[in-house]
């Protein structure tokens, strides 16, 4: 790792770490690590593609914070946009009222959406957007004379958020088991992990058709008059970046049309440049009925999310006494909306989407160099969004058992990668993977830096087992 002058004195750093241990409840965190004497990592500054901790150590941000900081850290104009808006109107809700930045942002987003997705319902994050979409789908079908349609189809190992409804749609058993019983009516189908295909393992397009047809099968099993929506990410995150096979999304669109089921594209991660377009579904040439999104809309500088729906879906909500009985205090917050507008200005001025499209092949080629390591089974993804699947035996694709995965990922890789100067994710919510989704400003020099750190640490990791 690279070091710079300490930003917090040694005594101050210890105090901060102790205070974090004693009072801060971190998300998805094993706090026993710190109760046993581990030092809580404290990030104090970011600039461009890099972050610094309270010890002065520099790290390449290989995950864009959390798939979020698209334009990079330290963008003063985004801070200025927030300050300017705070001085004019710090807060007002969208409950029967509007304010200029929410209006302008809603219009701006519809210039980027595919098809007729022209109505924007703001939330504060992606999980809330997914929750909103399921509630909207239920109410839409009640308003249009199909009150039995309430169920949802989603994919194995997919992550769609933590609210009770969104968590029910999520396909990760370990994420759900502590909170069951959850909202009923959710059903899972296979995802598009071609590396682990058990059907059509030699034909990507046939595999995609097979996977899509499992959605139609699930709708038939549940009864078409009871299914409201299919939720999927254009490129599934959890499990390690599964791109859609050729024809897959087109077939899902056909199935949804055939059974009068809403196609919801969860672009919480995939939107705003991650796949090289403002919305990934535009790149794949398929128009969903709903897009849910968040994260990169502000590059993470302020919290905001959105559910964006077609004109057709909004139509019954503007009739007579009808209204969507749902909302959030901070949805479409004026400051967050102002930051989002400034962030979208950066996208357009600096051509960030084109930058991703121009460089994604080089990024992938650089990561594929790691395929000469015995522990690397597959490198996959799109845009600036990749997963590296780790295997016990490359020839047979044998994966690690639970104890081996625990020792490798949490016992070694997570800390070793960070200590080596790379912040990314070592994840086993499916088969063990390393996930990379850096800021969209990266160039070849940073691709090489990522590859070199991964090579060194993975080489050591092979000795752990």
C-alpha cells in the first residue's frame, strides 16, 4: 500500500477505533473481530480512484465504495451543489408538493430511460425502490381488475435489498433466514451463471433460452393470474457478475408480455455507467416496464433512489380518487436531487459512459491474465463490473467447502487484499468470488495495479489451504 502523512494522530486513531467498537453498529459486520482486538478500518478521505485511512495508508477503491462512486472521490462541484441547494431549500417532502430539483431530475432521468419509462417515483435507496416497485405492481393490478396478481419471480442468489419485501425477493438464503417468515408470494428461478451451467453447458445461447424459460415455467406453476412481476438485474451482482446470455433478456420480455407480468429491471448497481450506459437495459436493447435504481445517480455523494415506470403503468394512478398509497419522508430530497443533477452533468461533460465502453475490453483482458493461477476458475462481467470465481480444482470446477471458503475469504483474502492496497469484495453468497466495480474514471495503469495486487495475494492465498 502507499502511505501519506497521517490524518489522525496515533492516539486520536485509537480513540476513534475504540469509539467505533463501543458505539457504532456497522452493517453486515462480524463485530467479534473487533471485540477480540481488531482495529476498525476508518476511511477518512477520498480522491479520484483512491481512499485513505486514518493511518495515512492509500488504497485503490476497487468497489467504488459499494458499486456507487462512479465519478470518483473528491468532486468539489458535487459538494458545492449540495451546499448551494441547502442554502436555498434544505428540505421539503414530495407528499402532494414538489420542488424544483426533484422536478428537473425526474425529467432528466426520462431522457435516458428506454421506451416510455417517463414517470419517476423517488426513494432514498435501491432497496426502497424495489419495495416500491412490488407495492406498485400489486396496486396496479388491483386497479386494473386483476386483484389476484401479487406474486414475484426472481433469481437464485440475486440480491435486491434488505426491507422485508425486497428481502423476500432476494435469492440468498443466508441473508433471509434470520428474518423469516418474510412476505409470501416470492419464487426463485435459475440465474445465468454459465460457468456453473448444468443444462446446455456447451451453448451459451441455448443456456440463456433454457434459463429464461424457467421463468415461464414458474409462472405456469403458480398460475398466471397470480403473478405480478419478474425482478432481475441486467447483470446479476450477487454470486459474482452474471451477464445475460444472448437472447435471454429478449425472451424474458416475451414471457412477461405473454402472461401480462411486469418486467422489473433492478438497476441499483447496473445504471449510471456501470455497464457503459445510463441504464444497462438500453445497452441490451430491451425495454422493461419498470426500472429500480439508486447508488450511482449521485456517485454516492448523497442518498437517493428511484422507481421509474412506463406511462401505461402510471395511467390508472391518475384516475379519479386513485393514488399510490406509499411514500418516504426523504424520497427525492432537494439536496440529493441537486447533487444527482450535478453528477449527471459530469457524466455528460466527461463522457464517462463512453470511457467505460472504450476501456472495458482492456479491463477484462487485464483481469483475464489471472486465469493462469490455479485458484482462478472464471473471470466474467461487463463494463466496469467483474467477478473472479475462485475454485479448488480448475479442471473439475470443484468449489471450496464452507470451512475452506471461510478460511480463504474471511480468514485471509479480505484482510490481505486491503493490506496490499486494494479495497474490493471477497464474497461467498454463491460460489467464492472476488468482485470488482471501481470508479468509472480508471485507466490502464489502475487496471494493472489491480491485477498485480490480486496476483500477489491470490498466490499467497493458494498456500492457505
